[in-house]
C-alpha cells in the first residue's frame, strides 16, 4: 500500500515558510565532488529521496561521506571503487535515479572511463540523454552500449578541449559536459549552453576548486582545462520551484504567507509571471510577503489579447512552474493560455482539475486554456493520483483550496522533490494527514 495525503481544503493558511535547498542544483554540485580527492563541504542540501539516493550512491562508490548537520555534508572522493560501476547494485540504484547520469562527466574527467545503466525517473515525455553523450563524444569519449547487461561503457582516456554546439540548452547536459571539460586537455567552448542559476552555481563552485571557466551566466562558456581540482565549500541556492509553488499556494488559498530567504535576484522572471496573474507580492529584505487576497485578476497583453504564459530556457520561465501557474489561474479573474513547450505530457494532469470543477480547455498535449472562476465557485475535493513531481504539488495546492476532502495517492512522486512538505504546510495551518 503506498502512502497518500488526505487534505481538508478551503481554509486560509498563515505564517512563514522557508524554501529548501535547490534539488536540481544539489544533483549537479554533489556529483562534482568526484572531480577532486580533497574534501568538499556542501550546505543547504534538501532532505529528499532523489538527493539522498545520490549521496548513498557516492558512498557505495567509496566516497567518504560525513553528515555534519541536517543539511550539511562533507565529501571526500579519495578512493573510488571502479568495479562498483559494473555491479548489479549500481545498476538497480543508478537505473532508478535520473540524477545518476550526472556522475558520468566527473568520472570521465578524473578516471578516463565510466559505465552507466540506462536511467529511469519521471514520466514527463521523452527526456533524451543525447545531449550528454554527444558532448562527451566531442571531447573524445567513445561509447559502447552493451544490450546484454544494459550498460553504456565509456572510454575517455584522452579527453581534449574542443568547440561544442549543444543540440539543446539542456541544464544537466551542460553541467555534465562542463564537469568533463574542466580536466580535459586544452580549451573547450560550449555554445548554446544552459545558463540557469543552478548551472552558474556549479561553475562558481568549480572555479573555487581551481577550474578556469569564463562566460558564466551566458550561453557561451569557455573552459581551459587544468591538471587537478582542490576542495571547497559551497552553499546551495533556495529552490526556486518551491518558492514559486508557495506564491501560488498563498494566492489560491487566499492566505497571508511570508517566504523566507529567497535569494530574490536569482529568481529571474518568476515573481513577474505571478504578478501577471494578478498576485500581489512584496519584497521585504530577502523575504517575499504575499498578502491575503480574495481576488486576483490576470493581466491581458497591451492590445487586450489573452495572456499567454510559456516556458523557455533560462532566463525564460521555467517549465517546472507551469503546472503551478495553470492551477493558480483556475481561481483568477480572466483567462490565460498555458503553453508547455518543453515536455509533451506534462499537462495531462488537467483531467483531475476538471473533475474538481476547473474550467480548462486542453487544446493539445502542449497547450491548455484556463478560464478563471474568480473564486465565484470553489473547487471540490476528489481522490486522485500524482503523475509527476510538479503536477503532484499543483494538485496539492488545488486540494488545499478546494471545499471538502481530497486524497492524493502516489505521493512518493511529490516527496522526490519536496522535503517534509506535509509537516511544513501543517505549520501554516493546513489540514493534511499522511495515511
């Protein structure tokens, strides 16, 4: 029997909430500890399954992992057991974790070889890994897929700098290629590089370890290979997806909420997109304060046409928050077209919202039009299952705003990305029980 949340909705919440460390940054910077034999300390690590699995995986490989406090670890990758990569244990652990692909770049750079099982993870359409592999091949790595054991074997004994034009601005792809390039011979130029804050954080961390990277924050990175890297200390940014989720939660439930320590300048256009939905928010120090609002009205474009909110590579709006925006628009005044360009099945959870009473037209797998109810009609509680991490939290927000009781099954999906979410929401006054 899997776990589920039972939610009695329709109550305004109140209080302060602190976002966790960024999950997507954690998977990258924790993998980067493999690039040096010296000690690396990382703080603000979120306590969530995907991250804990990766830390456990590093321990299995021979990295000395020490937990200093709840959110701080030290890593020392002195002796790595190379045979572990061909083991069944690695196949089951590595295969069940999308983040395991992130250890390949550092392993190739430092040891000249790696083996990886075909990865698994979220069901949000095809998430290709071609970008990673093409990048490694350009740097001189050779791949052999062994269909018998389902492993990719990679030989990278002679990595050398080169010009790489990435076929897509993949965040994990860019991160992986950067980690491989920092120890390669010569200069690597990566064009169409992703430039998300998480990637900037990784590059800054690598620079403190002795890497030579220029162009950080742009889509053109230049990396001069060095002989070796040293240890460092690094603190993760707060998770911008959580911050966006909490802004949406406050608006949808008519709650007064303060989100603490948000690193506002790293949020890009996220606050502005929520403002376009009519949500009032103000910056107080580095906290976002959201007043209780009975109504919020979606802006139109200047010529009066319907607002479109679409995702795009950074500094565009992150696809991870489109599900949240879609849900929050349900109770806005006005209409909005949500255009999910990056993944082809992320909008399929709208059928659950329709069952709750939302007015949404699913145009195709990528687009949905939301006709706001303006709080004239409340959503009604239902039983539902969460298909992926972000949809799960969107459904949780819908349930907290709905009249009556909702049950959300498959909450493991939510907990892969959000730590102790039920406890933290209870502290704001949410009626949520784990069964």
